[in-house]
C-alpha cells in the first residue's frame, strides 16, 4: 500500500526546493525559507509549500481554529502541512488503498495541483464512471490495471492537461517548463 510520507518529499522538492534525500524534518526547514509564493499569474494566490491560502482557511475552519492570515500561512507547521495533504488530497484519492506507490504519488500530485475535480480525469483514464468520488470501483480499476501502462496513461493525461491550460490561458506558459520538469520527476516503479 502507498505511504504519504513517500510523497511528501517529492512535493517539498517541487514546492520549495527542499532536498529529497534529507529527512522530512530537514526538508521542512529548507522549505520554510523558500516555499512562499504569491505569483500574480497563479490563481491560487498566496501559497506556502503548495498550500494555498484558500485551502489553509478551509482547513482551519474544519479544525475550528481562527481564520489564518497570509502571515499564518507563511508560518504553517509541518504537522499542519502534512495534515492538509492527507485530509484534502491523499484521503480524497484514498491513496492508502492504492497498491503502487508511484501511481498513488502521481494521482495525489495531480489532485494536489488541480483540486479534487481532477479525480474525474483519473477516473476517465482508468475507464470508470467519472463521478469524482473514489470508491471501490475506482480503486479496483487502478489496482487491477497493468500498473506500468496505467502510470504512462496518467502521466500523458497530465501533460495534455498542462498544455490545455496554456492554450486556454497563454499567461500560464510561464509555468509550463516547471510543470514539465515536475512531471518528469514522477517515475514508475513496481
């Protein structure tokens, strides 16, 4: 079964330039220094290590904590960051039930980068009803598919998605090279 702590270092590498070979805690020290962004072309707005201010507000609301400011976002803890990753992305994909780590990583990264609506894209690739809800049918299709072929299909769908974003909004071309580099970092393994 897939493990969220094997995905977290990949995300921190791409969200903040943290060294993937370091411990997660060491990565977080690096990420806290370089992980804040508020790019004018990024519709997510203020972002810390991939967590947008909107996601952080939803998370804090669920946890019955005060509404966070951008400064609070800049000072998010590793514990909160991991819990947001788990709550909003990993668990939505039911990634604990995906047998192949590389497929779980790619699926969750896609949902992380594009929201839970991207689950429908994943379901289309695996050939099930694209209802946006990961259940036994979706998980069965993922786990019973030829894993290498499925990974390649998911990877190619993601690349097409990125290109489509740039066609519909040319301002996003500034991100395309980085998106490609990030996607290239996801490799298939048994």
